[in-house]
């Protein structure tokens, strides 16, 4: 999965699942889009679907400090590199 593919899939998820259509790469999701912990849990599930595998507890913990789309993309790139292609 390329960075562009990850970005496009995430933008679609944010639009369809969270009704966030105007998402900048460096927007603080919590501050600018009222993205809360319930949303984060739903997003982690969507990431699992995207990767085709379940995230470990440690992988989920690492996601807790993520605040921007760019950081989410970086996070997914690292996860994807450790898994077979979905």
C-alpha cells in the first residue's frame, strides 16, 4: 500500500464514518474536528480492516498519542511494513 493509497482510504473513512470532509493533513483531530476516544476506537477497527489483521495491544497503545492525519498515515505505513499485503 502506497502513502497515497493510505491517504485516500483514510479520507474516505473520515468522510463516511465520521462526517469529516475538510480534513487537512496536519489538523489536530481532537481540537479541530471533535474526534474523541470512541471515534479513535472505531478508527482503529477500520485500520485493522485496511491491514487485514488485528492490532496488538502494544500497537493500539502506540496509537494513543496520534493527533493528525499525517501521523495516522505514518502509523499505518509502519504497521503495513510488518504485515503481509492485505
